[in-house]
C-alpha cells in the first residue's frame, strides 16, 4: 500500500506543475495519485480536472489553428504546404485521442471504483463524458 507521503509528493508536484503551466506533468502526477486506488479529495479531483482541461484545451487550440492555416494554404493552391499541415494536424489529433483514451482508462479503472461519495462518482462520470466527446470530435 502506498504511503501518504508518496501521495502528498504527487499532489505537491501537481501543484508545482500547475504554477509552472506544465499541464502534461500535472496530469501525470495526478494520474499517479489516482492509481493509488484511494478516494481523491475535492482538491485532488480539481487538480486532475484542471490539468486535463488545460492539456486538452491547448491541443484543441493547436488543432483549430492548424486547420485554419491548412484551409488558407489549400485556397492559395499550395498543396505541398497543405499536405505538411494536414500531417501535423493529424499528429495533434492523435495526441488528443491518446490523452482522452488515457483519462478514460484512469477514470474507469481507478477513480470510479475507488469513489465512495456520490459527489465523486458524479464528478468522474462528467469527466468521462467530456473525455468521450473529446474522442468523438476533437474540434
């Protein structure tokens, strides 16, 4: 069984990563807390949610920008650049899909089974729905 010190260290790292705006690392730290298979506190749930929203949000923004540039290049008839942009956009889509699948797994395998409070369960099902919508439509 994991020590409370280990949990505290992961939470501290998540808070530190948030302050440094390093949301991928924030999510990783909070996934480590989730994988301890203990009920998350309200603060811990919020840290996971904030990190996840920022990780997904930045990639969604990247996707929108790339899509816009791709359309402009196509309109100019620059197929070579349009093809490069499309490949790059697909890379971002793949990252989004991986992130969303990953959080769904954490929710399904660790968070929901560990939830004892109704409030926690509702929170995780809402996150699950948002993750599902992320996978279905990244833009």
